[in-house]
C-alpha cells in the first residue's frame, strides 16, 4: 500500500515552524544570485511565483533545466517567456552549476522535485552547490514543494549521495504540514521544515473559476444542464505511461455505462491531455475508433495550449474531474474551498482512481497519497469495480457531495492555509529574508501560529 499521511493526533504534537519576522526589520540586500533547478514543469510552476518576485527586486536568475526532453522543455519556456532569465547553454545530466555561482554575492539555490523518481538534475546541482559552499562561499540551498510530498524522494537520494541533507540543506518550504513526519524520519531537523503553502497554487486565489468554466462551455456549445466529466491525464514516458494505459479504458467503460443507464441526461466526456504530452493524435485515434457510444454522450479531446487559462478551463467547467495521480485535482479541490460565489453552479468534484497498478508505480518513488483524498476532500476509487458507483455518488448523491465540499472548505483550506490575503509566495519570501540574514537561525523562543489541526 502507498504511504499514508500521519493522523491528526500525531500531527497535533509536531511544532509548526511558522516564524514571521517583521519585514521592515530584516533587510538583506536583494542583489543576490539565484539559481533555479527544475527538471519537471510542475516544479517549475511552483518556483515561478517565488522567483518572479525576486526578479522584481532586481535579482537575476539562472535556470537549470533539461534540453533534450521535448516534454521537459516547457519547464524552461514557462520561465523564459515571462521573465528575463539567463539560461546556461546545453546542460546535460550534470549541470556546470559552478559557472553560474557568484563569488561576490549570496547564492540562493532553489530546487524542486522531478516527481517521477529520477532527480538526477536536482541532485547534481545540489552537489555542486554544496561543494561551492564548502569552499567558503555564501550559498543558501532550499527546496520548494509543489503539492505535498515530492521532496521526500529527493532527500532520500541526497542521503545516498555525497550530500548530507540534514546539515547542508538550509530549508524545505512545504506545501502543508502533513508530510512533516516523513522528513523527520529522514533526519531533517524540524526547524528546517517550513510549511508556507503551495506557491504553485497561489494563482487560484485570484482566478475567476466560474468565468473560465462558462467560457469553455460556451465555446464548445455545452449547455449549462449538461454534465461535464473531465479525465485529467498524467504525463509519463510519452503519452502511454503504464498508469494511463491501465486507467483510460476503465474510465471510459465506466462513463459509457453511466450514460447508458441515464438516458434522460446529457453527458460530455473531456479527455484533457497533460500539457506536456506531444502526441494527442494517438489518443484521438483511439477515441475516434470507439463504437456504440451512447447517444447522450459526447466525447471531446482537449490539448491545453501554452496559457494556464486554457489548461484550467475544462477543469473549471467540469462537474467531475477524474485523475490517477495528478496534482491537478488538488487545485480543483482548492477551488471548491473558495467562496460559493466564485464557483461554477455545477460545483467542483475531484475523483482519484488510485488503482493497484497506480499504487505499484507510485511506491517506486515513495509518493504519499494525494492530500485531498487523505482529507476526504475528494472522491476515491481504489479498483475499477468501484469507479462507476463512486462516479454516481460524486455526481448525484447530495449527502456525499456535501461532505466532500465541507472538507474542501475546512480541512483542505486549513491544511494549505488557502485563506486570507497572504499568499504562499509572500510567506516564503519572508523566510528567505530570514535565511539570507542568518543562514543558521535558532528558534528560541519559537514563534508558532495556531495549529490548524488542533
């Protein structure tokens, strides 16, 4: 079985390392040298808001990201199209990070996780930064989580390398407190575990979800009464990752049976490609070859363009979003945590299909179960026989839907600190200021915010 997040009773005993110094009392020079290491597009999106704010303060940035993998290239373009980054040329698996480190400035090295169990790029960059630090240069090394547990695998690999992460990593900025115990089990000091919230989801605070969804339906001629179900595909090795090959026909079969059993309703099934898959024609041919499609079911293929809005639109329009292991469903659930006035009238409902084959693949990377499912803020099907009844409950069982939405508006929002005006990016910047002033802080006495789980 996949690792489960610790119970609330265990978490209530953990110190919460929120320590907010007054901004005006911590004023290190922002003319620092920033190196962002992101092999995976979702990791790049987690770093973007943070580094974007640093650049506004006059700081430059070098981006370390792969060149050879066409899907990963988007991690680079996501940066370079929006910000004036410099990018080291032709990087291989062992980037020449020493060429981008500065002997005259404080170096801030920010890394994320690949999410697929191969953090070669991140590990190589961190090893180079640690060597530079041991030469007497000022280097601050921090990790930034995308959703919940991605950095666990990175820390494990670091412990097998020449890096001693519990001493040489200065801080891990966590999306929430739930995976803290796993980092503690890896000997990472509690003072270095800083739950700031998910920077990659900051945009959801301001996003007009209802407008996105309404526009998507209007563009495709989908009536407000039509039931939209989105299958949010993941990206693996090419399109047909083992998980997706297993899940797609089972999801399609469940949707076909659902539509056939309810001829009085109209359904729209949207297969949303992962933005980094480059072969939509493969699945398009597969879907177009299907026969005996119920008359009340319409199939739509959606290949997101470069804009974030285009990728979010079908999710915003959906009554139900089905995925296997994608973090996108956390964003869907967080939209459900927003006030009802900015939610589509149909309501957001995420569903995870965590089949045995998905569990098997996830175990290889040490991945923790999706946070939304752990907090009962999403529907969950564990085997294909559970898919259809779970879909029916998620769409038509008012008590089940109410429980899910209540969990989104309370437990999920509290865990991700998805409320108020302070964004995760702002909280992370405050912590970076503290680290730049004092790379080895002591919390005496500690300043804790109220425990959201107590």
